[in-house]
C-alpha cells in the first residue's frame, strides 16, 4: 500500500482532511499487518488545539440554535454516510488497528446504530417541575456544557467516537475528539463525514498523549469523556481538576468471567474465548480471567486449550483467519515480556504462549491460555493488552466474589450458568458497574454501561449519557402576594432620612 493512498475509494475524503506535512512534525500511521506506513498525519500542537476548540465553540452555538428536526436529520445523515462507506471504513480500520475486517465492520455498524439512537433523543432532554414548597414554583432545566471533549483508545475507535459524540450532540453540545495517534484515520474520516452531513460542531485532532491532558484542562471545554489506559486516565483526571471539568471515565480493566456449576460449556467456552481473543485481546470489555467452578474446571481448560489452538492468526484482511495482529510490533513485544514474567511467577501455559511463527511485519501473537496465575501474577495484576486468557478454579461463590472484588476492577463481568438463583446471588455480590449474564457482548446504545472503582465512573450509552452531557439549572419563583412577603429591610430602604446621609 502506498503512503499517499490508504484505501482508494476513500482517497477524496482523505485528501480533504489529511494534508501531507511538508514542514513540522507528523505521525506515521502503520499498517498493523505489514508494518508499512499507511499515511502520515500532521501532529497537532497545543495552540492548534486551542484554535480548534475555539472554532467548535462557535459551531456549537449554531448547532443548538437549529430546530430540533434539522439536528435529527443531520445526525441521521451522518449515520447514513458511515453506512454508505462501511466497507471502505472497515478496511481502513482493519489496516490501522489489526482488527479483522469483520470486526472492523461491526465497529462501523455500532457507530451507525449509536448515531441513529441518539438522533431520536434530540429535543427530549427534559427538566423537572418542583412544587413542594408552598407559595413557590420551581423547575429545572438541562443545559449543554458548550463543548464536550472526547479521548479514545485505538481499538473500537469508531464506535467509541459515536458513543461519546452522539449524546453530546443530542444534548446541544459541540464535540472535539483527541484521536489516538496509533489509529487516527478512521476517526478523521468519520469527522469529515459529519461535516458532509451538515454537522460542523464536530472536530478531530491527533497528537501525543499530553494533548489529552491539555484538552481536559481547557477552560473552554465543559465536560470530558475518556476511554483508554489507566495511566493517561489519571493524567486526564489531574488536568480536569484545574477548571473543575466533570468527567466520564472508561479505563482499561481486568474483567472477570464466572462459570458456575450449572453452566453450559458448549456455549460458555467459545463465548468467553471470543470475548478475549477478538481484536487480538484488545477490546476493553473482553474477559481476561475466568473463574470456573471446580466441578467444571478441568473440562473447561481442556476445551478452551483445544479451541485456542485451532484459532488461525494472520493479516487483518485475510478472510481465512480468525484473529489478526496486535496494533503494533511494540505492543506484541510488551506482551511477550509480560507472558514470560507471568510464567516465571508460576503461570503454566496450556495453549499458545508466544509469537506466531512464519508471520512477519506485524505484531502476531498466539491465542494464549494459562492456568496457575495467582492474583499477584503479572498476567492478572494489571490489564494485559493482548490475547491472553487466564483460568483458575473456585469452590465458593461468596469467596470468589470477594477475591474478584479485591482487584478493584469494576467494569464488565460475565456470569455463565442456568441456575437463576445462583446467578442472581453472584451478580449482587460483584462490585462492578455492568454484569452480562450468559452473553459476552451485550453492547447497545439503548442501554447504559457503567464502570466502578478503578475502572472509571459515569455512563456510556442510554439516556444516562445524554444527562452526563448536560448540567442542571434550578429556577425558583416566589408566587405569594407581594404584600405578604416584604422583607424587614424594606421599611429602612423607604424611610425618609432628613439629613440625607445618616442611617435610619
């Protein structure tokens, strides 16, 4: 692939938004499958981001002044534009992230569904009427912040863009996105399609991670939605404390799955493995560790190891492979080191364990299954970005919930079982924001997902996300007769003062 032509059908769109940098710094976007340069993108600086925020602020004023149906039509046109370019966007995303083309296509589909869902919520941001104080009338209004800043990770970048931008726009805000430097092309083209749809209150820039903190600490940004690593997330939180900017945070997490004695392994095993190994183990909602009841543990491990060995790995655009590369060679090198450290700390590899032989150019790592990794093992103590799944046995539901809660990881938990009472009891014990029961992928823009504790806070999806993009204004009227509520100082204010200056 030539650097000047990432995907031929997208050449016109890309040429209008990606100027070839002749002077100044740029970012090289790498094809994850080949290691070749896809395109060179101009790297933004802080002053350029300031200008982008200023222009988006003016565009946001124009956006919320439009009548409701004009905004609805614009959001639906944006969704249609993405759907019309689905195949090209899927290929572009697959190249820059390593996700399989089918996985990248699903990411486009989720973005389309999200935009259409929130188009239906435009004009439906309501306040409350408060009538509990005698002689008074109060009501609240939900008002936009002005500009919402978004920060995304490289994987699932298109759907994350939509999940952040759509509720912000539905609430009447403008939206400025810091796209991850390793995968900026999809979001840049997506923003271009927004402008084609008549939405000029959306802007995208890319650059170093330090720009995320700059965006979060900008006085003209009213609210920030962040999805990404814990390390950068902490910098974003610290930066937001300057202007006191509210946040929603979805941080890289160590998600757990639980396989109860009543589980159907024919469904649980492939579902849990798909959850972990899709997008080469880089999805934020995938399970990284599985607790399996001792009665099913050996059978689960045997089935899972056999299935992991049958997963073919190769280039993202190869229709015959089931898992693509990690997004970069550097990411693969880090994973190899982490697996080695985990084995040295006591983990036992039952499938995979290293790089895929015979494949060059990309970060190809085998789907890996390990057992014997304790809670302090490097493969469990921190989020692992890559196709590694650890498994351990358990005997008692209350004890396993306590062990999982001790990790302070509170994003998504999966529970597999057919005993409704036991499933419900375990779900109640888990300190997580989202529980999926007998499913590994229940993402939907209609339903809010929340993260707790070290995994973040705030809602993504559902009407809760629109509420998060607004602030509440309280308006109170005193409707009692004026004669009955003249304040005591009124007599002083109206009393005659013969000397003209002495207090009465």
